[in-house]
C-alpha cells in the first residue's frame, strides 16, 4: 500500500495529510496536520517574504517531515500557493526549503490552484450548479460550476491577510476603512466578466476564514462535532448576521468568540468580506461548506496520472 503525503503551504497556514492509497486506486486519509505559519505576513508592496515568517514556516515543515519520513512506500507531493507565487524572493525561499528541509515545493499558478480546488469539490461534494469560493491568506479562487462541470475559473491576489493589512481591518474596524475595502473589492469582483452567469447560485466555500463561519454557527447552535462541516449549509441571512457580529468587536473580543480560532481573529474580517459581497452581488440565498479542496484535488489528479 502506498503512502501519499500532501504538503500544502498556504499564505496563512501549512497543512499536511497522510493518505493510504489502496490497490484499487481509492484512498483513505489517515492523518491531518496544521501549523499557522502565516508566510504572507508583512510582505508589503515589495512582495518580499519576511525572515520571521520564513523561520516559522521552515519549523512547521521540519515538524511535518518527522511525521512522514519513516513511512514505507512513500510519495510526497508538496505545493505552495499565493504568497510564494507572488514573492519577489521566491527562488531564494524555494532553495532554502530544499536545502534545510529536503522538500521540493511546486508553486501552483492561480489557475492551477482554482482547478484543483474544483476537482476536490467535484469529487467529494458533488454539486451540479454553484459558485466555488476559496479565500486564502493572499488570494481567492473562484470557479463557476455548471451541470457539474467547471465552466470558468480565476484566481485574484486578494486574501484574508493582505486585505486585512491593506485596509486596517485587524482590530476595531472604522467606517472609512471598511468603506474603502468594500469599494476596492467590489470593483475587482465586478471586473470578472463571467461572474453574472453565477447569479442566484449557491456558493461552495473553502478556506480557513470561511470554515470559521461554519464553526461559529455550529457552536452557537450547540451542534455536536463542531469540526464536521462538510456539506453544512447556512442561509445568506445567517452569514450576514455572523459578519455583523464580527464587525462590532475588536480583535481581543473576536478572540473570545466560540468557534473562531484566536489566531485568526485579526484577519477574519478581510477573509469574510469577499463572501459577503458575492452573496449580495449574485443574490445568492445560501452557502455550502466543503472540507475538500486543493489537497483532495491533487490526490484525484495523481490517481488519474494527471499530476506529476
């Protein structure tokens, strides 16, 4: 039996899954790991990865390596996304990871990231008509799913971390900053020519910020197994209510909200804004949460010999 390890270095966190590949080419996830390294922190207009963030990320990757290094029949696929994709010092960082951790990172293009997200959703959630939204730390990915097929996709270099930093959304949000962020983001979304084709479709949500909404909702409803959010649905009205709750609080107060990870409290406003605007723009009435995304998409591509 093959052990397939997927390492996913995102802009806000590093995640890893260990998966058993059976002889019939099905798979079973046997372990899951996450470290909040926030590699995109402080990149600024120069788009330069900062040394404290690099050190946090290297430490997380070394920790992961101890978990998989001794596994038999091992295949490791390691990918990285928006922050490293945009970084001016990308080459130096990739070489350092290879030298210090012994790991080769594949830098996904924005379109590749959106496509693998779509594959993960398609094979595990099985929705026929929806707009997929994945909000990461430094980018968001959109895919229009029609009749179960991907008709259009795009990646935009705007995410929870860089939006929060650019518009001062980390602590108590003032009206001027919120207005400026809204106008800026709405314009970027309106520039996507095919987005009107997703009018009234439900939104399938991926990414840490979006998952926080599901956990907050389940905590408030006292639902058991808070982390089991795959397929969980919320109305647009409930999303707006939760976003309003977040907006009324400063960072310290948001850290006390049950279901919201404390280390996500300073980027949650920027992380949820794309969802709120899209629900309004498209007149969508509900959202569906997916736990399957880029990592599961890569597994499916690998099993079908579509990922080298």
